[in-house]
C-alpha cells in the first residue's frame, strides 16, 4: 500500500488581535478560528478573504486561506493565491510545493523545496515526491532523516515500511518494525505493508494469512469510525486485490480469475485498485482473448492532448506508481503485437521513452517490435548500443539480446551476450545454456572450457547453496559423452570421495570401465546388490529362449535336425473361403472394376441431354400462329381445373422475379445481423 498522503499543513492558530484593531477584524478572526476547528474549510476560506479585504497582506489570514483551500481540495485556487502573493514578504514555498505535488508536477515540486531548511514537514513531503517518482533510495534517505526528529507518528512509520517494500528491501522490514516499536497489528495499512514484504520474500502462505488479518483489523477499525459497508469495501479493496494476486503467484489460476472478476463485477473498488485488477487479469490470460484484453486496457489508456501522446484515465497518473503505470503500457504494447496492430504499436513505443526515461523497458519493447517486423539484426544492434551507453542497465538488455539471437540461430551473438553478464556467468542455468549453444556451433572445446571455469568458480564461492556438486556431476557426464573419459573419471572420483552419492558412483563405474577395469571392479563392489539377484543363475538365464546371445566364454550351440528344418521351411496352404452360394466352377461374369468409382467418373457414364424443344427460336417477339392457338387452348383448359392453377405461367413468372427480389433484400439483412453479433 502506497504511503498515505497525510502531509496536509494545518492552519496555524491565529494570534489574538491587538487591542488597537477594530471590532470587525476581531470578530472575523474568531469566526475563522471557529470554522477551522469545526473543519468547515470552505467557510474559513471565505472569512479569510473578508479579512484580507480589510487588511491586505495579513500573513495569518493569507496562510489560513491557503491551508483552508488545500484542505477543501481546491488545489488550483490555493496555488493561484500563493502565486498572487509573491510580492509579499511571506514564505509560502512549502505550500506551493505541496500544491504542485498534488497536481502531480513532481519535478517542479522538488524545485520549490530546494534550498529550504530540512525540517520534518519538508522531509516528509520530499519523501512522498521521491516515492511517486519511483526513486526509492532517495525516498529512504529522506525517511532516515525524519527519524532523527524522533516523531512518534504511526502514519510515518507505515510509510517507511511501504517505502522499504517498494525499494526491494523486504528482508529489512521486520528489523525496522522492531526498531520503530510497531507491530503488524497496529493498523490494517501496516499489516498490509507487512504482507507485501512477505510476498516479496515468496512466503505466499504467510502473506495470505497476514492479508486476512489486515482485512479483519480494517473492518473493525472502519466500523468503529461509522463507515458504511460500501465505503469499507472501497477502503479495503487493495487487500482483496492482493489476496487474488497471492492466489495467482501460488498457481491457483481459477481462484485468482474468480477473485479478480468478483472485484470487477462489484465495481466498489477505487480506480487504482480496478486498474491493478485489470492489469493482473490480462497478465493471467496471456495470449488468450487478446481483443477483450485490449478493450479493457483501452478504458484505462487514452490519447493525450498536446505534447503528451498518451495518458491514463480517471486520474490514474497520480494514483499509480511508476512501476504500475509502466506495466499497463507494456502490456498494451505486447497485446498490440499479438493482435498484429503494428502501426498502433509503433505509435505507442515512440511515446514510452519520454514517459519512462529512467527505465530499460522501452528499449526492450522496441526490440520486441523489431523482432515482430523480422528485423532481428537491427534489434540486436540497437540493444548492443544501448548496453554500451548505459552499462548500469546492461544486464536485462544483454539477456534479451541473447534470447533474440538464440531464437534466430545467431548462436555466437547469443554466447557473446551471455558472457557479458558476469554476475550470473556461473549459475547452473547460464552454464547449461552456454554449453548447449557451444554444442550447436560444434565448439565442444568451448563448452568444455565453460564447464571447467564454472567448477573453479564454485570451488572458491562462499555461498549458502553451493552448486559445485551439481556442476561437477553434469560436467563429468558431458565429458564422458564426448570422449574425455580421463577427465570424467577424475570428476566422478572426487564426487564419490567427497559426497559418496550413488549417482556419482554409478558414473564412476561406467567411466572406469572405459579407462581402468581394475578400478571399475573395485568401485563396483561398493554398489549395493539388488535384492533377489543372488538366487538367480546367470548361466541358466542365458540359455533361455528370451535371452540374447552375449559373446563370452560360455556359448551354447543348438543343432537342429533335418526334419525340423524341413518342417520350418514348409509353408502351410490354406483353402480360399468363398461367399455363400458361390460356385467356383461357374463364377459368371467378372465384377465391374469401376464399381467403387462415382457414376460421373466411370467410363460408361453419359450425361443426360437437356430438352431444347420448348425453347423459342427466331427473332424476339415472333410467335407462330399454331403455337399461339395451342397456348390459348391450354389456358382455357387450365381455367376449368380450378383457381389453384389459374394463369400458371403468369404466376410462375411473377414468383420468380419476386423470389429474386426477396433474396436480394434478405441477404444484406443477414449480413447486417452477423456484423452486429460480431460487434457484441
């Protein structure tokens, strides 16, 4: 949970007006003090204006007005009042910095407090600005300075724990809480922050229990303060979101999806919690239902005005941290690539470097876009230039370059990129990847050198989880498979002498069988015999029919007699089986060889000719007299038969044209409906 923004300056108590002042001024100051005590800040601001109208430039009235405007969330009016009074000898820079902070003009806010005395209020505002900028190290420095003032504020202590978690220093949380003399049960926000530290330490079960405890504490506290049920649910929404996130981290996908959808459907969470839920749900879905995920993100991200191309809706630019905003934009870009909307992806990626200048994410997304456009070489070159320009951010860049190059078959570039990430050079996963890449290039000597270097590094490594045995085991197996039996034998022998595990002993016996049979037999005796193997006669087992012939001292030859050989070679003849009632002496005509083919494909097929006698030939409109008389006779006959067939020729003609019109009219209808369905 982000630090609480409770740094609102309180109105300084107005000193009693001097006796020489008129009565109206005294009454106004009394009213101003009364409104401030009753939290009637809008009325207090109006009374302060009345005082300033009588006594322009009065410092107490001006301060009370600015604070009252800030308390009533009229930040723009407060900032205007401060800027209008710059000609007066009154220092209002702290209030100006706070107003700029509330407007999310963070860099301007830092400039406003620059040079001021670092008292507790300035340091608290400074820490809040650094937190929102994502500069957690600077934020923690400000909080460490605040602790020198020995302020016993639970809000500040809660913010310190939140900053520690955001800075990636979760292991220090418990010690800091002990030093601050607070417990997780002090308030629900502190319990929530402590649960977040447990999540960072991957203690998901404990984090879930702590979140449930935080929700219970929050419900009790808010009910005592007479909050309504909907207001309580809104206040505790971040806890519900974090509980769903814990399910997601534990691999409980369905539980996480149900929890996220329940939060969205109830729509009682604040805007920032709903944004986090949407982002997490999209990440959980992955590439499934990309169009729906894009629609959900488009509700949060909108086109900006002026120089700012994109911005978040519902004031999320102020409510979300830099890391959360970066995650939203990154997921949208990845979804655009999945949907093959390359033009929109280019438009978004062009805006990200300016939005997140201190992050490496924009360059990684730019590389992903280039790979999607099949410009792999350009992506590799761009990542290399960025890594050379910013060495402190080069680790994720080189890892991305290695992955892109390996997928494109550029194995040497991938090896070079991994080799430049020194802090993971000898980790088992990196070693395995490098060995695999070297093998694909046919550089078995290079792969062997990687394994030897890793073994030497782990011999001198002072870590809790030493991976020397694992590296040696894999290196020995690799050397044995590639004809380096002596080196493999030495590694297996060291493993057996140091650890004595059964896998190393088996490998040692197999390796010694290639190099030194005496040692192989010696180490073979250390293997535990299999149960039931002593009662088995190996020689009799070899004589059975299921045994395969093995070259050795004991061979058995079985001589077969001539009769047996003839019986084996003689083939048995079976009488053919005929259908019932079939006489093989008089079989009749042979069946048609084309009986399985369709009629149209048979050679005997002849298509039926169309009857062309009814067609009228000659010029249009010419009718033979005899045909006309025949038609007249037919009409009179048909009229005697009843109304159902009356003037059938005219009806059939009109029905044909009518059916054509109906078909032409109905077809667009069906098309229109299908489009509507697809839009739903």
